[in-house]
């Protein structure tokens, strides 16, 4: 089964951390990523830049409307994600709970919609 | 530059679509995917199952809580994403505009050169 681990945390809380803390935090993330690769579950992962850099696009009646910032104002914001492939939801929960962001943020686990790809020529 | 195109929509309107309506939607996504490949922007993408199948994990010290559903109840929910690589955010917004979606949030991705060692 494939799952997306969506990592939400309060960006403002992270703005106050010292360079030393950032260094420790980054070490935690590299260790986590090393563990995730060892399990064989890692498929992809990215960190997003802060929501202030985002643009939201809506198309209405053929008109493109763009606004600065995220689509919804929430206390915690999407900061990154991992795409994993593991046996079941219990393993996905284990991978989520080990994330360095789990103690201060929220991890949403979403199963991926799988498609049967038609055979060429069928 | 790499960007995530985060696709948000009202899940109810998807549920309400006929089989034909859904087939049309998938055909539009396929056309979008082909355009992405031709433009050289394509870096992957996934569709998510509806948010009622989501679990949210929070850890507090040694205690881990798992709750059903997405982390926030919003009218529109994340339904899928594309990863693209293109010269500027204007190109990313142009790609977002072509998506058959109600709302697309375009978020720049942190490059490896921007991360501390």
C-alpha cells in the first residue's frame, strides 16, 4: 500500500528557533530519512517553503484568479510530505509517529488512489 | 525551481459526479499529464483517497494519538498533488491554471542547496 504522510506544523513556532536548534532538528530529519530508506518504504519526500511564498489559483468562468498565500488559514500549515510504500496502515502510523515533526505537529496519513494501467493496445 | 501543485476541492461534488463525469475528469488529468511531460515539467503526481480514509498522528512525548479523518476540517480537502520543475513561479501558476481543479495551491519546494548540512 502507498501512503502520503502530510506534515503539518505551526510555522511561527519554528521561526523562533536558534541556529543550534535548527542544526539538531536537521540531524533528526536526516536520521529519520535514513531509517525510512533502510525500511525500504521511502518513495519520495519534499520540504515546502513557508506558506507566505505560496500562490493559490482558482479558475472561474474561464478567468484565472490568483491570491498570495495558502488556500486556507490554519493554525498549522503543510510544511512537507513523504510518499511511502509499506504493508499496511499500522506501518504507515509507525512511520508517521517517528517523524521529527510528530511531537510538535500533526501528520495526516492519506492512502494513495491506485489505478489499473491498461495494457498497451487493449 | 520545483513546485508542489496542491489540488483542493469539495469532495461532495466529486462524489456527486456520474461515471461519465468522472471519466471526463480523468481524461482532463491525462491531457494535463501529457502537457506536463511535453513541457518537461513533470516530476510526479498522485491522487489521494477521500479524507474520510485519512488518519492523523500526533506524538506527545512517548504518547502517540491516532485519530480518524484529516488534520483539519475544511470545506475543500486535499485530493492530490503534482510535482513540477519549471523556470519560475509564473510558469507554475500557468500549469496550475490548466488543471481541472477548483483550487490549486502552488508551493515552492525547498531545494537541497537551501538546507543546512
